């Protein structure tokens, strides 16, 4: 216990020694990526060392944990993430006071510092001297993880570029030339040109896949006929004037649309004497064409009037024949 008190007093009261005693920091790695860690140890070197202390500070990083080296702690909290105070009972000539694990938090330079660093050295005569090291520090280079990963990607792309470039194909050309120098023109890879030309018709085919615009004939009839009725049908002509005889009572239609899915509706197939207006409507996808048929049915002749007329004619003829007969008889007498 007396020895510990002397060391503490030496750290506080004894003047700074002028000897070549030293205090330093050593880290396991001086190059990290963001999120990576390294271990930094606070060390001292002298003939014999009784203890040491210092305050920890990290720029662009944080202290994750610590491990006490070849010294003992002076009570609770003697070693923390922000400072340490250690006493060494063995008096070795080289001491690792504390090892801190520090984590890089951003790209750039992470600096691990020990401020107010000091330790007690013991000479061969047993005298205690305080060595004040002031501020000691170490810098660790920190890179962005994305930058670190892109570099190998760029490196791997170079061989790919090299293989497509003439320089990358030199080994292949070299073996070809050694076997048959006359085959040099084939090294220009002419097979690639037909491949490019072959793909052009494929591009043209894909463009023709777009649906063509609908034509006007989609809502028209290719043919239209009426049984017993003669007329000239034209799919582009939409109105017709037709004369039919009185003996036709019903209309029997036959038709064929240009589009199989088109619907055809006829307004009527019945007839009356005189003018009949019939409409034939062709519909396809919401559009339609209407054919108008103006059919004039002739009226029937009056049967009675015909009989009377015939009777008159017959009677007149018969009268004439009778008169002629009488004249013949009279003349003979």
C-alpha cells in the first residue's frame, strides 16, 4: 500500500524527469472502413515503471471497450472509456497500461488521443520520477465502404475491356498467327457483322406487331340479295329504289358482311302495296352502316272490273256476230 501511495504522489508532485523515458500508442490497424474497429494500446518504456494515467479522446470515432494491461486498477472507475489510472506492482521496464477498441464513424481521419499522459519511472536507485508526455496520438485512415467495394469492381472490369480491345485479344491472335499466318484477316471477327444484320429484320418484325387501323369495310356488306327481286348491290352504295310486282308478299334476304363478327339487323321483311322503306343496319365495334331500300310494290288489278270489261268486249263481239248472221239470212231470202 505504501508503494502505491508513493507512485500516486510521484504522479502528482515529483517534477518531470529529463531521462529518455517514453510513452506512446500502438494500434493493430491504421486503415479502416467506416464501421470498422482497431485496437490501440497505451504503453510506456523506462528502466522500471510504477504506473501511469491519461485522458482518452477520439476524433471521428468512438471507444467501444477496453482491456487493462499489466497494471492493476486503483479502485472503481480507475479505468473507463474516457480515462485511466494504473499502478504496476511488478515494476517491469515496459508496460501496456490499457488497450482500447475504437470504432470509425465517418470517412476521413480518425485520431486516437491520450491527453495529459504521464507515467512514473523508477531508476536504479529506487527514485520516482514523473514523465509527462503531454498529448500523444495516432491517426487512422478511414474510407467509405462503398468506395472500397467499387474499386475491385473497376479492377474486374478492366480485364473485360481488355478482352474486347485488340490488346486483350493478342494472346488469341498470337496462337492463330503461329498456326497459320494467312488467317490474319479472320482476326477482325467478321462473324459479328452478319449477327448484327440478322437482328435488324427482328426489329422490323416487332414494329409490325402494332394493330393496323380498321378499314371502312368493317361495317359493310360484301353481298345482299332478295329472292325474286333483281337489283345491283354495291357495298359502297347505301340507298336503292326497287320496283317489285304485286305477287311478292314477303322479302327473303341473303347477305354476307365483310367482318364475320359484325351484326346485321333488317327493319322488316313484310310488304304492303305502294312504297316500303326497309333499312339494313350493319354494326361492328360500335360503328354502323345503314342500307336504305325503297321498295315500291305494284297494286293488284281489280278482278270485277276486269270481268265486266271482258264481258263487254265479249258481248260486243257476240252482238256483232249475231247482227252479221241476220244480215246473211235476209240476203239469202
